[in-house]
């Protein structure tokens, strides 16, 4: 039951779109996606994120949103790392 809720939430924030690309680009992109173990759609999303991250923004820290992986407990050391102080 929880899995279907997560899936529904995940897809609710997606917009389906259509693009036209030449066959050589499509085939190369499919190869790269397969090599990385991701879908063609995910490869496209990551490519767009990379390009958009290079554009000027009023929220420059957002270029890092969603690109880091780690454990839930990693955030416990934020104060020590960012502010050079122990957690209160």
C-alpha cells in the first residue's frame, strides 16, 4: 500500500513532454542510459538539470538540490561542519 502512495506522489509532480531528436543522438543516449543503469527519461532529466544549473539564478544554492546522496544521520553534523560549532 505504501509503495503505491509513494509512486502516485512521485508521478503527480511530473509533466509529460515530447521532444524530437535525430536517430544518432537517440541511440547514443539510450546506450549511455543503459550503461548508467537509468532510464532514457532520467538521463534527459539529469541533462536538463545540469544545463539549468549553469544559468544565473536568485537561488544559487538550489543547483545542488537532489544531487547528494547519504544517510539520514549525516545531517546531524551540519552545525559542526557549516558553523564550526557543536549541535545545540
